[in-house]
């Protein structure tokens, strides 16, 4: 990305992190919970820790740049929309880590494992509190929009957009789990999961929220916004799957090989199985779905992928989808502001070059 865009991105991130801290400083006082409860403030504290512990804030950036497609003047309601989309992300992380039995997230303990440590002799309590923590984050994401400093019509439209995104994401999680029960999925099935599970709340919803806050009507551009989000979601999910095996665990803040151990038929697993001979297939399939799979075995699977050129082919596929998304964004110049169109052109390529 250009230096000017990178400076805007850094500014959004810095400002939002301060806003998020301030939000959690005030939300506890506003939450209607009985004074005797200790679990409720503990839950909020765990949500705060997870929410403030890093993250790329790409949804916040997309939200602000979507508003800038329309105007570079201050826009009411953007702060609430940014809080809302990141609280939805927090909800997703809490539940993702529970579903995946993941011990770490963003370089620290997942909410589920934090509860497991606190309630080591009460596993059902740990499980229940994790579910409820994620549910609370979702409820807060809607509440913050209902209190947005904008018109009632815009508030209503933003709540509807977020609710649709949340529902689509839940469907995405369901079909993501279903995918591994129907044999090796084809490419279209993987694209569908990426669209529902990631693209619709990470790209489409922030764009809709930003445009709504700026006074535009995203419904008029529904087809092109959905296509752009779908393509960015596909290359982004490919990158996530790629990094899960071929990435740097320290940079990502979580171990590699999780998808292999969980038996997930990800883009990477599909590419591996399409490339191996019989002996290599036995190595990959023996590791796939083995939760006790050692780091040495994961390293062996990684070496197979690197030697067979899986990394090179996946990188080429990611770039191809990113270029298609960029081409969609380039068509927006006739209707929206140049500088933010340029951002959306460059975002897909930037997303496939990230290290975490």
C-alpha cells in the first residue's frame, strides 16, 4: 500500500484501540448485573483482555475507508459501528477457540482455556461460561449500535446489517463443521465456507456500515459489494489456511498445524492431497485429524508441501483472487472518491502478503 494509505490505516488502528479501551472502562458500570456477582465482571475482564490483545483491526479500517468512499468529512456513528464490528469479532474468537479447543489466541490464553484453568474441577462451568462470554460480546455489539450518535433510520439500518452478518457467520461456522463430514470438499464448497464464515462479516458488513454512516445506500451497490467481499474473503481464507501450516507461530500468536490436527479439509489440505504420491499421502492422512500429532510430524507435512510446490501454487491462487477483487474495486472510480477506491484496490493484495 502507499505510504499515505498506511498512515491512514495506522491512524485508524491507534485511535480505535484507545476507543476500545475507553469502551471497556465504561461498559462495566452500565451493565445491569447484581452487585453480588463476581462471574460477570470476570467475564467482562476476559472479553476486554481478548479484545485489546492485538488484532489487525482490518474491519475498522474497511469501515472507515468505506465512509471515505463518500466523504472525507467527519461521520457520526462510525465509532459505534467500529465498536460493534469488533465486538462481533470478539464473539467469534471466543466461540472459534471453544469449537477448535484452541489454547491460545493473539499470544495469550483463549477465553476457553482461561476458564478451564479457573474451573479445572468444573469443566461444564468452564464450557458454559465460555459460551456465555461469547454471547455477551454479541449482545454488546448490537447494543452499542442502538446507542450510536446518528439518526434513527441509520441506526436501524446498521443494526439490520450487523444482524445479517452475524447470522451469515453462524451459518458459515455450521457449514465449516459440516464440510469435514462429507468427504474431501471441492473448491466451490471451500469458497462458500469462506464467503459465509469470513467475507460477509469481515468485509461486506464493515463496508455496508461505513456507507450507511456516511449517508449512502449500500443496497444500490449490493451485487458488486458482495462480489468484492467474496473474492477478498476467499484469498483471505486461503492465506489463513496457508499460514496455519506454513506460517510463523511466533508472529501469529498461535501454534501452526491446528487445521491438520483438527482434521479440517482446508484449502491447504486440499492442495496437499492433490499433490502427494501414495507414500506422502499416508503421512498427510495419518496426521490429519490426530490431536496428538507432534510438532515433528507437522514439520514433516510442511516439508512435503514446500518440496512439492504447494506453497508456490497457493500463493499464485491467492494473488489471482486478489487481482480479481482489485479489478472489481477499480470499477468504482466513476461513483466514489479516488483515494478510497485506491485503498480497496490495494487491500486484496495486501491481505495475501501478510505474515499473520
